[in-house]
């Protein structure tokens, strides 16, 4: 199984009381009423990106190192988001 892991930055929108999580390397975002919901939504977007990249035989964008993202956004929560691909090149979420 191949694992793709990218750091994501969490933002809290105080006006709407929602959370937004972004994977800056891929220009992917997800939002939700909780951090967990935002994480799940951005993970779904990451898996769709991985599926499309495999399907169309495109090059993968390498993730920025977690520590580099943490240093860039010291006031934000930074989390890892992952997507797994099995030996048949099918996305498997865990």
C-alpha cells in the first residue's frame, strides 16, 4: 500500500464559527463545523486529487515538510492528512 501524506493548516472563521483546513501544496481546502469535519472533507478532496493524478498519469506534487509548514503558520493548528492507495491503484481511506 502506498501512503500519501500532506500537512494541512486549520483556520477558524469566527464570523461563521466554522473551520477551514487547507493543503497549500495542492490548493485543496475543506471546511466543517468542527476540526474533525474539516479534516474529513479535506481528506476526501485529497483522495480525489490522488485518484485523478493516478488516472491521468500525472506527476505528484511533493508535500512540504511538516515542520516547515508549522514554522510558516505558528499561530495555526497544523495536521497531517493522508490518503492510501492499494496495489490495484484504488484509494483506500482509513
